[in-house]
């Protein structure tokens, strides 16, 4: 079972996706997601120029060895581009191993620890009535847990709130499939942390009043606060019993979470921009977070994220894998197989892909009353229709960014 071919396929059905396709000499095909939102072509070049040739002729069954080889032989460790490239190779090899064994990947990881994966959807609205409609729309689709993002009076546009030009998912939910807007330059948004801190508790109070105490509610703060501001927000949200508050401070300063933690019992989730266990070392060991947000795609694949989550399990920290539309159907499938098998699964983010994306990527997962399941096809359970993919060439796209009223660039 030697690797015969390594192809990098770039397609942009509802948004840009990068997929690595490995073929073995005995005809098995494995897919890996290498999509790095807004910096896609850097990973394409890394794979095409520096990795593809190294794979040819190698034994496709040696997943751990391949991971260690790609991580250590490069000398330059970690970082989103490197780790997304390694992740794609790793996922493709797990896909191949599953097909060779005739088993879904979750069986190779130890089998199912649960029947399905509770998933949360993204409700958003500029105003409360819009937000309530969006929550109801998600409940009608079966979602049992919901992320709440809201407009803030005085601010023009806020990331994570579906615009009027948003597309719809295959189930008709209104989403910005590519919040990384297509165009030659990134969109500029405005930001005011004090206005945000004044507004958010009232929104959660209204949502609890409307939808009752049971519905698990989540919120994403996108790294915009200082530790003391985050502590204040966590405290002010305690009466509304959040499932989690996500990315409350800029993620690269792990120590910042100590101060937040001392002041609030609101559960914290962090890590969608982390790449290795080293980014989590302090915050897991000191139990400064409750949920690990990494995607398989951005954290070196199933092999490495499983190690992060096994480490987290010792400290009662659970998974909350990243699942926006920029994680491709292949990356989502990998998350579902891993989530089904580990004991410390917490919740899965599930932002549904668009209609065109689902025509390019044929998927085996099921969605049943709020729960995902990866399906029982051998491997990851995703196939790529290359002809369909060819209809959608890459388009430049950037995530938006923030400036404060005085023009200062802010975290987003
Ligand atoms: C989330 C995220 C996304 C990211 C996006 C960046 O919680 O789903 O914050 O909206 O910003 O995936 O590529
Ligand atoms: Mg997030």
C-alpha cells in the first residue's frame, strides 16, 4: 500500500476549499482537508512544492511515522500553514486505512463512545426580533444548542451576523458561507468593546426569557477583550447559564485566562486558531478552559488532535471542535469520527455547507434531531467529484478586520 499520487485540488463552490487527494498503488483514495481561510494558497504551495514529492512511494499505512516525519524533518515546527498541510496528509492516510480495513475511521479510533454528536448552530440577528427568528429557524431544523451573536447599537457591521446578501444552506438556513469576503482587499468593520459589554447581557436576558432555561446557549467574543473585560463579561453572563463563552481574550497569551478564571464561573472555550498541544499546555494543565476549540484541519490532523484531547481528558476538559463553513466536508467528517470515539466529547459546531459544496463533496454523515453521526462507510465517508470541483475556480477572499473609532486596528 504505497502512495502513488498526491494531488492538491482547489475549488470554490460556495467558498474556497483546499483538498489533498492521495492515491495508493492498489487504487485506494484518501482525502484530507487543508483549507486555511483567507490564506488558502500558502497551504497549496506548501503541499505542492514541499510535501507531495516526499509522499510518493511511502507506505500509506504508517500514519504516526508520517506525522512525525513531516513535523520533525521540516525543522520549522508548528504554525497554521505547516499544521494544516500535515493535517491534510494525516486525514488522507486515516481515510485510506479505513478503506483498507473496510471500516469507518471511528472504529479504528476505538469505536463509538456515544450514539451521536450534539451539535450547535449559529443564530444571529442585528435586532432581537431577527435573532429570535434565527433561533426558531434553527430549532425547527432540530438544533438543541444554539450560538447567539447579535448586533450592537452604534456599530455598523459585526462579524458572525448573517448579512442581507447571505446565502442559504442546503436546509435553507441563512448564512454567510464565506465570511472571508471575496475581493482583492479585506472588509473593514468597526468595534467598541464598552458598547458591546453594555449590550450583551441584556440580549442574553431576553433570549432566556423568550426560550426558557433549558436551551444550551453559546457565544463567541472573537478575541476582542482584555482579561479584565472578559472577566466582567463572564460575570455579567452568569445568570443566563451559558454553555460557553468562546475566545474571550486573544488566544496567544495563555496566562491571560488565569485572571478571567478567577472572576467567573461562565465556562470558557478557546483554541480555533491554535495548532498544537503546546498552545494548550498551560490552559489545560491549569484547568483555565473547559472546551478545546481546535479543528482537525488546523491542528495537525486526527493523530495530533486526538493527543491534545486525550491530554485534556485528564483535566476534565472536553472537545468543542471548530466547525464553520471554512472547515471542508472532509475536515468535518474527520471531526465527527474523532468526536464519536473519544470519551471527553463536549459539543460539535455545525455550520451547514451550501448546496454547491454538497454537490462537490458527497458525504455520508447524518443529522438527526440535533445529533450528527459520521455514517458507516469505510474511511471518512466523503468523496470528491473532481468534474464538479473544476467548475468553481479559486477566488481571492479575505476575512474582515476591525478598527476602533480612532482608527486603531483591533483584535477580531
Ligand atoms: C467560529 C469561528 C469562525 C471563524 C472562521 C475563521 O467560531 O465558528 O470563530 O467564524 O472566525 O472560521 O476562518
Ligand atoms: Mg469562533
